[in-house]
């Protein structure tokens, strides 16, 4: 077999699109962002599930000046109204995309949601803010 047909096939392969159905473009993932912020003096644990947001105070003083997605969140024992728009998202794939604070802000996936930890070890309260990216569920 001569090299000429192989060269022709190689040239044709370079001209053909890479993807079969969408021109090689990856599907666009739709993501919503949630920001939680406030004055923390000690340790807090926020558990997010499709049904609720549960707050558990672990150490030192209770948080103050808390905001949930830009809205005042004064009743930490009650799921904020704003949570409804995120409840149907793919919570297990949530990630922190922006954080501000002088100590620890961590996110841990859970079986049906995620847990946000905020730990303020230095003396006195400090301002903390965490912006979390939560992907929408893909249509199947």
C-alpha cells in the first residue's frame, strides 16, 4: 500500500469536527451561588439538606449579624426562606468558591447535602463569609 492514501486520510481527519453531536463543546453546567456571612466567635456547624438548613453551635459565643444569601438570618434555628431555591440542586457537589475570615472555613460533602464549618479560634469575634457554588441537577 502506498503512502499517498494514508496521507489523504490523515488530512481528511484533520478537517472533520472532533465531536459527533455538539461540535466538541462540553455541556454548560448551571451553578447558583449562596453566601453565608456573620460575626463568629467560636465554632459553628451548618448542615444543608434538601429539607432544611440546620445550625449547631459548638463553642464560645453564638453568631451575630448573620446573613443568608444577602438577607438577615436572625433565627438560626429556623431554615431561611431563601434556602428553597437551592434545595433541589445537586447539594453533594457544592464547593466553596470564595471565603473570607481569619481562621477556618471548610465544606464537607454529606450523603444528601453538605456541611459548612466555621471555626474562629483567636480571641474575640471575627467576620466570616463563605460563597458556595451549588450546581443545578442536570436533566436526565
